[in-house]
């Protein structure tokens, strides 16, 4: 099974080793071919391959 296209909203939260908490929200867009783009609400964009 493989995702060929589509998008999903993401929410990532946690805390660092120093105890500072963080939360990120954004959208992941699946591009097919085991690739996707993650765009966070901060504007940062990441290409993901698996």
C-alpha cells in the first residue's frame, strides 16, 4: 500500500530535554513516489522521503 497523493493536517508537540515545551502545526502533502512536503504554520518547509 502506498499513498499516491493527498494532504493532511499535522500537530506535533513535546518537550525538550531542558523541559521547554513546543507545539507545531502544519500540512503534509503527499507527492507520490515515497515523497511528501511538510509545511509548518511558521512557514518552514521540509521535503520528506522514505
